[in-house]
């Protein structure tokens, strides 16, 4: 588990590592950074990061695969469009085959 020294930058660093065609969750990122109940804080950081195009915030969804952050993008369908451009199928604002597409930083990133 990583120890957050600058939580904002640590969240952005993890999100930048999510591969194309995969998604992670607010909670998984928070848990990896040592703040198990910090999912809302991850969401806040990502909302602030939408000004930085190098941060693929569209790859972060809620624990059920729902695009709960979609309203923070420049339009309500932007998040879905970005995910679909990476080969992720989204139906009714939910990632299909979520478990197959899920990228867990606690498993995928070695310290």
C-alpha cells in the first residue's frame, strides 16, 4: 500500500497508470493510497483534474462500474464516448463486463 505524501498528486499518478481499455474505481484508488474510505476525495481530485488532458479521469468509475462522474465532463456523454473509443462497452451509463475490465492498483502496481 502506498503512503500518500501529496494526496492530490498521488491520485493523479495512479490514474495516469490505468491502461487504455481498463477502468478502476474511486474506492480502489483510495485503498491503494491508504485511505480506504477516501473514495469521495478521489472523486474530488478527479473533478479538479479535468483541466489536465493528460489525466484519463474517464477511466475511473464507481464500484459497480457506473459512470457516476460523467456530469463533471464537458458534456454528459463525453466520458462514455472516451471509454468506447478505448473499446469499453457502456450501456445505461454502466461498463459492461466490469470485472473483466477492472484494474486494481493494489494488484497491478508493485511497490
